[in-house]
C-alpha cells in the first residue's frame, strides 16, 4: 500500500533531531512539502538535507510560534494540511523530590510540551477550518498514560495534558473535517536526555526494562514516524481523538 502526501503541507515541531527529524524526513520521502522548527540550528541543518524547510524557533514565544504558521501558510498559499506537535521533553531536567522543584522548572516543561502544542494548534486551526480538512497529530508519551519513568512530575503532568487537549480538540474540530490524534511513544534512545536516562539504569536496569516490553526491544524513531503517518493519511480519515501507544506492548 502506497501512502503519499504529494501537494500536502506538513509542519513538524522539534524537527532538529531524533523522533522529530525522522517524522519530517518520512513525510518528505512521501512527497510532502515539510516545514520544521527547533532550537538548535546545527541540528536543523541536518534535517534540511532531506528537503525540509527549517527554521530556528523558540516555541515558548507564542507570538513567534503563531507567526511561523502564518509564514508557512503564506509560502504555500493555503492551510497547513498536517500539523505534528512533536516539540517537548524534559528540558534538561532530572527527577527531584517535589518539595525541591522550583516554579521555573515546572513552568518550563509545561511551556515546551503542552504550551507549544496549544499554540501551534491554535495558529493552524483557522486555516484548517476554512479548508474543512486537516490533521493534527500530537506526540504525547507513555508518561501521558501512566507514571513517568523519568520521575519528573511536570513532564508526566504535561504529557497527560497533551492527551487531554487531543481529546478535547478532536470534539471541537471534528465538525470541520479535522482529526486530532496522539502517538504515545514508549521509552526509546532518541535524544541526549533519553541516552542519559538509559545509562542511568545500568546493565541490570536496562535488561529489566527490555524484558517488560512484549516485543523485547526498544522502539525507534521510525516506529513513531510510521504511526504519525498513519494518523495523517486517508486510512485514518474516521479515526479521531485517539491515543496510540507505540511501546512494543506492556
């Protein structure tokens, strides 16, 4: 079965490395015109090699995030067809007892996870409504469905919020032909933060983690990109408000 996105505009946040880069590259390989943003210019340069139009952007600046969507719409003379809200993560933080967590750390994780998802979805929604079509795919996490392996309270809470926003927007935007779904990855070694987490488990902890996965392996960025492509495709035209755990089976 051949899935193509020729003539479609796809926007991917957090496209500089790991899962985000793989999603952007995969859509580009399926014929889409892809726009990606991230905070690290050097990483975006690698993503751009796949034909992705990249831009440095701090998504915690909501005005700048909205302006980016506006520029994409102007460049393509139309609405965004697929918005992939991938930007997020633990923002360089590690687990600390809740009484030691400062407001700034809590706020930063919410800003880069649920705040960015809200801002880009809000910016793209008007054009999608006018087009009476669109796909929004939010990257949540296993931490949006249960306690987080990271132990970081804000990360777990923010990813639960991404799931909640997904379900709410599915009901709000569905009447306009727009679907909103979420992919919830299990643990994978896809970025510096997850590599540090993996190393912290030690050999015994790593073995135990893999043995808790039915498939007996860690997931890859391509596993996540494949799920995103499904939600964005015509195959998922009547799939809305769903959270797909891509974790190998728990």
